[in-house]
């Protein structure tokens, strides 16, 4: 009984520490929201939100839709943007010239994999820049966006990063069955690419021409503190899976609560998505819409998979390829140290740490990310020369190993 009592006391102590840590974040959020409420009325805030969504239609780009079927029967939604015809200035031709000069890109397909609680619209700015210039595929992870709920999860099976790797293989088979590939992944999308390489090394060897990892990790996610004190972060990690699981069983009630506390929730999203203070409010709203659209039971289903994620060895499948490894130096979700570890494993990588950038660097600093991706396409041989692609933005650390002029 003494041991049982001690164990119970330890559990409550950890829960208390976790609650205090989360409470500190919530308190800061609540204070911010309270100040805003004292200065801006609810009706005005809602009107401004609607105006943002009407005048800044970020996430509104659409391509040719398609459907892949995962090995467990899950429907996976993707869209394809094909190489466009030459158009007057302002169309794909002008973008092609801006990004690549007068060289015509090779027939390569760039496959973009989104992160946890996001969807293909997280690539809005990169999609706008590459639209009609290079063949691109954008897809939604299972249970996210327009993809179907995971059939395995309906049967009670746990989500795994390996399953996501097989999902990516199904999308490639359906949307890009032939030709060279450039794989681009953000956060969980980068982990998905690692799982693909781990299970399908021949695909990587024969078809993948280059890879880009943005704000992601190869493992050791248990070390991330999310900007919390270490003791509090450890306690949160212990109790959060159980809390999310419990919340997932009361999804309808939780969703009502999320709507009721939308402003508080919005503050937390901004804190963990962006690092700079002057992010376009319409971009912030795009991030909010994507995360808000992810049901709480899906959030709960996926979270435990990250504890098992360890794909450092799988990175060797990409070691011979041109690679971009990019992270925001203010990322609280997958800190830049994890990107540095990935770059260390990839001899042909360029490591870019963007200052004043958080987890959603491709939305926060879209020009810097897009130009680096264009540079990667050049290095991969998608174009013979980079006539107009320069080094945009300051970087804390840049590796140009194996790269002319780097």
C-alpha cells in the first residue's frame, strides 16, 4: 500500500507540474486576449476576421484532384499542378523566368507533404510561385484536410509514422508513377519522407532526385520542451497522451469548447506557429483555420506516434542526394537543433536557419523558403543553371557542401 500511495502521489505531482506549466502558457494567452477585449469589441474582431478571409484568400489555390488508396483502404486526397503553357507576363512563364532564368525545367514532379494538424494549403505561397512552372503534387495526410479518416484507426489501430510513409508511397504511385521526384516535407511530412525511405529504399535510389526537410526531426522528440521549463515539459509529455485520448472520446463537447475559446486557442496557435511579430494577420488566420479544422480525436490519434519516431538511420537513404534542411531559429515545436542533426547526416545538404522564424516558416517567410526550394531544383538538375536565383534572407548557418559556389 505504501508503494501504491507513493506512486499515486508521484502521478498527482507530475500532473500538478504539467498543469502549472500549461497554466503559465494559458495565463499569458488569457492576458493577451483580455487586453484585446478591452480595446477591441467582439463584433469588430469578427468583422476583421471575415475581411481577412475575403481579401486574403490564402489557401484557395486548387489543382486537378485525385485520389490514392492506402494499403488499409484509406482514401488519400491529392491535387496536381501541371506545367503550364507559356503565358503573358504575370503567368507561369514570368514565374519560370524569375525562378530559373531562360532554362526549361526537366520533367520532374515535386511532392509536398504537410505536417501534423495541417493540410496541403500550408504550402500556399510555394504553390503560387511554382504554379505552372514545375509539375507539383500536394496531398493531405490521412484524417487531415480532404483525405478520409484512417480506416485502420476506425478499427482501433494506432497511427504510426511508418503507415504515413506507406501513404506517401500510395500517393506517388497514383499521382507520379514515373519520372524523377523531389520530395518536400514539413514537420510530420518530413518524418513521412523518412518512413518512405526506410520502407522503400529502391524507390529512393531509382527515382528521388532531391529532398527538402522543413522544420522536422529524425527522432529524440522526447527532448523537446516546447518553450516550457524542463520539469514542466516532462510532466506534460507524460500526461498529455492520456488527456488527449480522454478528450477524443468527447469530441463533440470539446469542439464546442474550442469554438467558445477561439481567441485563446488562436493565441496559442500563433505562439507555436510563428516567431516574428509582424506576420500578416491573414496568414495567421490561414494557420488557425487549418488547425481548427483538425478534429480533436484526430489530434489524439496522431500524437502518440511521435514518441516512437526514430528515423536517423533512414536518413542514409538520402545521403547521396542534394538536400535542403531548413528551420526557423525560433521554432518551439521542432527546434533547429533537430534540423542540424538531419543536416549532419546528409553530406550533400544545405542547412538554412531562418532568423525570426517559427514552426511554419514556409508561411512566415515564404520568399526565403521558396527561393531555397527553387535553388534545390537547380541543384537536383531540374534546370541546368540558376540564372536568377539568389540567396534571399539572412541565415544563421548555411552548408553548401557539394554545391557549386557554396
